[in-house]
């Protein structure tokens, strides 16, 4: 019984870390079934990551001057290739967190974020298990979450969890959508959403962190609508993004700030000897 409980605890931590790694990058999309339904039974606190948003549900591509302006933002932000990121995310009663670091998107998502749990039921679970913050490293084929010593004690001294995108696609439930979402969590994805949004409009000029910006807003998504607001500087680069919607546990809000575009981004693959594979952790739970 103790061994079974330990394996379930490990999977609970792994699923919670997966959720944090995703939501630290983006809040886009609707809540889904558990990422890998086999993991959901590990703990009632283990949550599902969001599905990728489906911008096509918002309508045809935006045309006219507004469309031209937003396409210029999408292209400039895409060409920049990297930026420093600061974000705060609240997912109802379930999870709130802060993330800081740098991300690149020239050849798949790469970079490193420091993620700190600040509230919610998932955060309380993680705190009881000895984890209040973690480092997330994003590489083109996988991402890695560094856990605390308490987690390492449960998995043979290994501190990192590896999530391979190809393995996630093989999981039941939302695994494939989760992998696609992780690959597409870049600033200009918010602009792509607005290009097919309902009621998109230019709100006006505002000062954002001391910079002169233009504020755009629109409603995106399918059955569960979200609002997306972006603030753009005179170089057509995102300075700020706010996404708002609803999840099964309450309001979803993410605010992200972007700066230092073109910054050098580094994300090293952790040592294999210090890394536990998420797919193997799920398999161990069923034994």
C-alpha cells in the first residue's frame, strides 16, 4: 500500500508540474480532460492543462486597417525570435503562479522559466510535498521541470521530470492537444488569435511600463469565449498581454510582460542520471 501511495503521489506531482509549465507560458484555450487520463486518478488535485485555442471558431481572418496593423505585429514579434517574460496566472481556486525568464521561438519553443506557486489547491498540494517553486526548461522535443529534494527522494534521487512531446501525443485524452499547445506558446500566438477574433478593436494609446503603446482587444475561442488584450509598442512588438476566461474552478486570468526582444536564450538538457521520464512514471503507477 505504501508503495502504491508513493507512486500515486509522484504522478500527482508530475501532473501538477506539467500544468504549471504550460500555464506559465500561456492561458489560451479551454480546460480539458486530464492530460493523460491515466494520471488523473493519481490525485483529485491533479488538474488538466488547457486544450489549444481554436481561433478559427472566432470567424474569418480580420481585414482592413486593423487586420494590417495586427499582421504587422504578428510578423515583427515572430521575427524577433525571443524575449524576456514575466507573467502571473490565476486559474480559479486551483492554481496561481508567477513566472520569470526568457523564451525563444525561432525553431520551436526554447528557454528557461522560474515558476513560483503563489496560491490555489494545487499549490497547497505541492507545498505539502515540499515544492513551492521550480525551474522549467523548454526544448524543441521536450520540456523539463526541476522539482525539490522531497520529490527526488521518491524517485531514486532524480530531481527533474522530462515530458517528451511525442509521448504526450500518445496519451489518452488531452495529451496530443497539450503537446501542440506547448509547441505554440509564443507571444505572437496571441496576435494570431486576435486576427480571427470577434469584436476586435483598437482601444487606444496607453503608457505601459513607461512605454507608449497601442492597446488592442478582442474575444476569441469557441464554446468558451476568452478575451485577449495586447499592448504593442512603436516597433510592433508586444509589451503586455492579458487573457481572461473561465475554467471549471473559476476565473482564468494571465498577465504577461515582454521585454528585451532578441535576447540570447539558453536551455540545457538536464543530466539523464538526474531525470525521471513522465511516461515511465505513469507506467509505474499502473504496476
